[in-house]
C-alpha cells in the first residue's frame, strides 16, 4: 500500500471515529503529545488531543443523532515522513474545515496536530 493510500485510510478512520464518537479509535490515531487548535465562531480554541478526545467521548455522536455522514477528505500531501490532510466535516450544526498533520513514528503514522476553522453556513 502506498503512503498516500495509508494516510487517506487513516484520515477516513478519523472522520468515521468523530462521526461515531469512537474515542478508542481517536486515541489510537493521535500521538500522545498532539495538540488541537481552532477557531469557533471567532473564538480561539485549544486543547490537548486527550482533552479533545474526552469531549468527543462525552457528547452525543452525530451518528446517534441521525445526522447524515457528509465528512470527506479534500486533499492529501505527503512529504517523506510527514503528511498534511485537508478535510471537510459538516457536523453537529458546524461547518468545519480542518487540517490534520501526520508524522511517521516508530509505531506507525500518528496525528500530531489538528487545526480547524468553523465557517458560517
């Protein structure tokens, strides 16, 4: 499997885990030191990945609320042992565009950073 395909598959796992509220998969995907930065309604947002995952685990998932699955990968860019992925995740009343940065670690590819912005519909 090519690195591009591996990163695409991991990104789709991320989107599905967010949609399903699957904290176990998110924990496996994120590096322990990963950070999450963003802007929601003009306000800055920052959490550790662990705190972000805890929030996902303790809310109703889009799937459980009957929302349609509309998340998608927009682009994948791989350069050696790093990769950046642009995604669109309209969910829970928000319209998120986000970037995941992956790094190849000894235990495989991990998300080391997530940045996002909520755009008004």
